C-alpha cells in the first residue's frame, strides 16, 4: 500500500506527538514530557501549529499521544489484538470521518476530520486514522519503538526495505559505537 502525502503527514504527526508528549527515555536519557506552557510549545513544534494553540488543546493532545504510544508499543511487541481496540476507541472518541477537501487549484483529496474541527479533535482523529490505515494494511509492521538501549521513542518505517530499528540516526550511531567498543575490547583481551 502506498501512502499519499496526507497519510504520511498523519503518521509523521503521530510519531512527533508521541515522542514529544509521553514520558520515558529518549536517546539514552530519561525523558519527562513537558507541561504547561512548555507543553504548548512542544505541540506547536510537533505539528507546526499556529500561535493560537491553547493549553486545553495541548493537554488534550497529550492524552491522545499517550493512547497512540500504547498502539506503537503493542504493534512493536506483535500484540495487534491490543493495538486495534485502542485505536478503535480513539477513532470513536474523536468522531473520525473522511471528508473531501481541496486547496485552490488542486484536485479533491480525502482528508480525515474529527467530530468537530477544533485543533485537538481534528489532529486526534487524523492521527488515529493514519495509524488505523497502517495497522489495517500492509504497514502494520512499520510501526516501531526504538531498539537502542535506554530509548523508547517511536517511529514509522517508511523506507523501501523496511529495515528500520531506531528512532533516529543518533540512536543508530550510539548502538554502532557500542558494538565497535565491544569488539575492540574483545580484541584486546585476546
Ligand atoms: Zn532511540
């Protein structure tokens, strides 16, 4: 299944929200999700949101991010039966629905909206739909949690060969360096 740009944007937004707004570990360090005004900033950065984003919307999206993390972790552990009901609940709660939208001069495209067009509900519905389309299609195995030590940031593998394991090149390099050090230490002992 090929994803159009709208679907890719929704998957990227899901990843950005989970990684910015959920506690855990990131690239070798403890990660505490920001709160208050910092949370608003984090959402703004994750979604390239406008300046009118409020704390209520940011808090709502933090709740969505925690639910989306449950989905990523379940899929990464091959527990699709746990991931699906979580996504279904999110689709139901946000009132996710398709709608044809058109930018001036562009063809009509299917976009996903929520029960209302408020910022938080709209993005919650969109992200839930993006992950549902991935999980229910050939992209189920593409949702992942970083395999590096002390990191639980998530990713969607959109590479052609589906070989991604890490959230970032930073983590990939950390693991490579550790393997290199281990090999060298092993060599010196011989
Ligand atoms: Zn990582």
